C-alpha cells in the first residue's frame, strides 16, 4: 500500500498491519482458494458455449449454402436455411446481450448526480 501521504505514526501502524497480514497463513489459504460465485462461473461457461456454438454454426451455414448452390438439392437448401436462421438468432442474442452489458456498465460507471462531493 502507498504510504507517502501518511504521517510517520500512520506509516508505522500500516507497516505493522502489513507484517501481521503477511504472517497470517490462514488468510493466505483463504485467498488462494477464493473462487468466483457460482453465478459468475455459470455465466462465463454460458458465454463460452455460445461462442463455440457460433463457431460451429456459421461455417456449417456457409458450407451448406455452397453445397445447396452446387447441387441444387432441395433438402440441402432447406437445411442451409434452418441452420442459417439458428445462426442469425444466436448471433442476435449475443449482440443484444453484449449491448445490454455495455449499456449497464456505462450507467453504473457514470458519476451520480445525487451524491455529495467528497470534502
């Protein structure tokens, strides 16, 4: 911690606290084992799965579209349309979610007009 703006007495107290915390093995173990909440882990997993789905659906759509164009087969064209609709729907949900997160982050980071300035 930066102690430049503290008085000598406060710097000494801070040094004692830091040394006590460095010697606390139980605190080290707790901090080492600290994990993100289950909701955050599930959200991260959901985002990774959506990315994996998109990385598989988009090339599949392109390949089926090319195959439908080359062969002129109706079942392949229908499959390309179905996979394309799924790809577009999933891409839209990802983009909407990203826009909502960005909008929420901007709103939270904005300074509050109702708070009093610090003195």
